[in-house]
C-alpha cells in the first residue's frame, strides 16, 4: 500500500520562499501564539493612567532591581528586634520585607516572559506583513499592466485599488512634509545669517 504524505501547511509553503536571512526563513514557519492562550489580567485590576503612576509611584532603575532584592532579603533574614535595636524605633515594620520581596518577584516574573513573547510576536508579525506586502505588490504590478486593457478591472478589485491609493497618498504627504520642514529649516538658516 502506497504511503500517503501530509500536504504542506501554509507556513511550510511560505518558508520555502525567498527570505532576507536564515533566521527570517526559519521564523516564517514558527506558529504564532494563539491569542486565546494569552493570560488576561485579574478582573479585579483597575488601570491607572501613566501620568498618575509617574507622579505617585517610586521607581528604581532596572539595573538596581537585584540590589533592591538584596536589601529586602537582608532585612528579612534578620530578627525584627535586632533590626529595630540597630536602626531605631522609627523604622517601618521589619516583617514587611519578606512579603515585599515575594511580591516584587511575583509581579516581575510575568513581565519578563511577556516581553519575550511580545518581542517574538512582533517579529513574526513583521515577517507576515512583509510577505503580505510583497504578495499584494506583485498583484498590483500585474493589475497596472492590465487595467487599461480590461474593462471594469478596477471595479472588480476595489480593495486592491484603495490600498495603493492610500499608500501613494501617505507617501506623497510624507514627502511634502519633509520638503516643508527642509524649507523651514533653510529659512531659519537664512535669517540667522542675516547681518
């Protein structure tokens, strides 16, 4: 009995196409994270805006995070009465050191994992965008060759036409903005050079 082979997946087909380098070729076939598997924040979480957090909360540089861990561990490792005798009666409750250390580690661990997942997902998305744009550009090139010869072709591919009209418009707007900035900078230079 003849052995049947499984058809190629879409990713396996794409990986065989031209790529920018070996890593990109490899990553083109990597399965993306399924959105429904990404953990959600607790329903009890209430977001605050970034400005409020910056104004209210105290931060340390990421380079100092290990040292902050060390301080908390140092205090947690000593008997509270010893710390109070050595540092005075006005210090905070020494028993807070251990739960603060645990809380910091617990809140930071998922950040590391999520940042790595985000970086990887952004690369996979960039590759997918690249492949989609190359595909659509190839379609558009052939469309331009035929649009003058085939009646109503534009009406048959309105999304294709609209995409490149928007793209051209944005590119033109960008060039005009740069030209205006260059002209303004030149005018300022001329004024500063006036005697």
